[in-house]
């Protein structure tokens, strides 16, 4: 339609307390990151066993170069903001399907813990303040890289990496990434339940 103005769809998030419990108030995602308002995310790490060594491997996603934060960096297998009125696991399942084409049952997600994230950066010349409560999950899935269906505007590629190699690469900054060692330590504890 000539002269029509297209509006960007706004993403509304619950404002949460320090435990991740919604306060009853909501905030638009852009405002949450501009002002550092606490909100929720769900993080899912996809893992599989190395067929030769039996050691765990984790799937890293390479963030699209058009992302508003950390473009072109390796990140959690699947992660996303939780829309207002939605809980952690349904949101995690939706992100898995949207970003990677993965459909699993809720019971497939193994809870590894909750972490508080707060940092301030500047991306594309604008302040970006992240203040979030994240639930971290582990998902076992033996699937080759080319068999994931990637959401192009979110994910440029995926890559399996030996878990210990990933920890080394992150701690020594050997790859471009936005992964925190605190979260890899949580994942290590979660993996330990399967490697006794």
C-alpha cells in the first residue's frame, strides 16, 4: 500500500525480581536493554558424546552478523528472551524450534541452574545494558551440523566442539564469543550427572 508506514513488532518482557519471578509489570525489549531493566531468558546447551572418545561435545551457534549484540560471535546453542506471560521451558522449546529447527519434549531439558547476568556494552554506537535472570538447561541431541534448520536472521552457522576445548577457547579468548565461564561451569556440573 503506497504511503503505508511499517511498524516494527515490539517484544514485551516481564519485569522480574532477583529470583526471576514476574512482578506484574512488563517492558518492551529495547527499553529493557537501554535502561537495564531486569528480565528473563532461557539458555539451552545441546550436547552429544564424541563417538570416538566418549567425551562430551557441545553445539555452539555463530550469531548472525546483523544481531544487535555480539554479532558474529559464538554463543550458547539456543537462547532467547522470555515473552511476557510465558514460562522458562515453553520459551526454551520455542527458541529451539525457531533458531535450530529442533523439536523436543519438555522432559528432554535437564535443568542446570539459574544465573544472574549483568553487563554493559556499546553495540552499533548505542548503550546496551543486559540485566537478566537465566535458567540454564542441557539437551542431549545427536545430530550432525548440516541437519539443523537455522533461522538465518539469528544464526549464521552451528559448530560442534569438544567441551573441554570450548572451555579452553573461552577462558583464553581464542575464538570470538559471548560465552561466560560461569555458565560453562554450570554445564560441567550438569554433564557430570551423565559421566560417572
